């Protein structure tokens, strides 16, 4: 006859560890909370700013700036290139917490530019909501979409590994 004995205190301890690990895994995988979402938003914000400044996707733009607009920018001493007239858009690229702890990155609705960006006849143009002209520019000179694709290819593996390492660390610590 074979007798098997279990230490009930060890089983209780294992159940506690499993319950804590389940909570941790659910938090990491949740679409609205956890460090994965926060870090993803921070990575995307940083990558957007880098790509804007380096004009990483400028070669893919379907239509260049008009000569009239380029001349106006040069006359006003504005930077050449795309997306950075007065750096209002660059300065508004951020990561923020939304409802229910969801993390977002990009341009939030609401902030206005400094105004005066009309060229030619309308040189005293009123301030414009930055998200509105970011959306309009995205149709002709994509920045946000290609940056998102780049992040998925280059960064999500790093973030995923970090999340799994965090879980493994938790197992080792016997949460």
C-alpha cells in the first residue's frame, strides 16, 4: 500500500502565491491598467517626438510643401521641413491617463496653438486646436500611423519581455 501525505500549509501557501500571481497577470494584461500600458504610452510619445524631429517618414509624403508656403516659412525664420512650424504640435505630444486608468499618447483634444500661422493674405490667423490640424496633416504627411507601426515592430517585444520578467520575478519572490 502506498501512502501519500500532503502538507496542508504548503498547499495553502501555493494557493496564495497563485492567487497573487493571477492578480498580477490580470493587471499586466488588462487593457486599462498596468505598467505595460503606461510604458507603451511613454515609448510612443518619445518615438513620435523623435520621428517628428528627424522627419523619419518625410520621404513617404505624397505631396511636398507648396513653394509659396516654403517661401513664407523661410521669410518668417521658421524651421524648414514638416510638422514643426512653431513647435506647438511637438510640445503637445504627451502621454496621459484617461478614464479608468487607460493610458494614451499623442495629441490630446483641447490645446490651442499660438495663432498667427496664416500665410499670404491671412497673416493674423486665430489660434487653432492642435489636434485638428494634426489630424488634417496626418492625411497628407503621415507621422502618427507610421510611428505606431514602428513601435509595434520595434518596442512591443521589449515591453512584453519586461512584463514577463516582472511576472517571473514575482514568482521568485513568492508574492
